[in-house]
C-alpha cells in the first residue's frame, strides 16, 4: 500500500467521522429541542469528540507511517541479502569443477 493510498484512506475516515458528528448534532437538536445551555453543552462535547478523533487520526497515521517505513527498510535489507546470495552463488558456480 502506497503512502498516497494511506493518506486517501485517512481522508475518507476523517470525512466519514465528520458526517457522523454532524448527524449526531442534528439528532440531538431534533430530539431535545434544546435550550441554549443544552446546545452550548452539546457543542462543547462535540468539540471534545472532534479533538479526540483528530488525535486518533494523527496517532493512526503516525503508526501507519512507522510500519510503512519499517516495511520499506525490510524490503531493502532483503534486496541486499538477495544480491549477496546471488553473488555468492555465482562464486560457488565458478569454483565448481566441470561435470563429466
């Protein structure tokens, strides 16, 4: 999975979360026919939830990028190991006596 795909996935998740939060505000307001104090409380609570979601997205993005970087390093190490083994195989083949 490329970084671009990961970034797009995070954007989709953020948009979906925003839609869910907006739907939550609408539902709360519709149910309660809220007073101004209730609306203020609900907005503060919503702001807190948005901050938590943003923090979670940052953490997930950081974890994903760390895993992606670690995977890329592993691929590089394996590539170097394959090159070394290929070189060693050529050395061994060149040292092998001709078959009869």
